[in-house]
C-alpha cells in the first residue's frame, strides 16, 4: 500500500490510540467502548478513506473478537505501507 506522509501520520496516530485503548479495555475487561470507537467514522471511516482496499475478517463473535481481529489486520497492513513524500 502506498500513502502520503500526511495520511501515514494519521494512520499511525489511529494505531497508537487503538493500542492505548486496547490496553485499557483489556485491564477493565470492558470491550464495548473500544468496539464503538474502532468502528466509528473517526477510526474505521478514516482507515477506509485512506486505504480503500483494506480488508479484514470480521468474526462477528463478540466485541473483543471483532476488535482484536480488526487491530491485528490493521497492524499487518501498517507493516506493508510505502510512504510517498512529495516534499522532495
């Protein structure tokens, strides 16, 4: 996947926040708030805007399973990013 530096920075911030909130959800064993955050327009909507072909398997089992599947697929996608910096 190829994205601009600006979009990459946005994705990195989303990734950081998801992992931070994931740790809180894990400690509290409360997945509902994280589920609604991850699948909001602010996160999922932004990911789909920047990476329209982003694909992940939705297990549809529980909030926790859905969040874990999404974050895992997102982390793998982030490893495959090529950044284009137009400020040469």
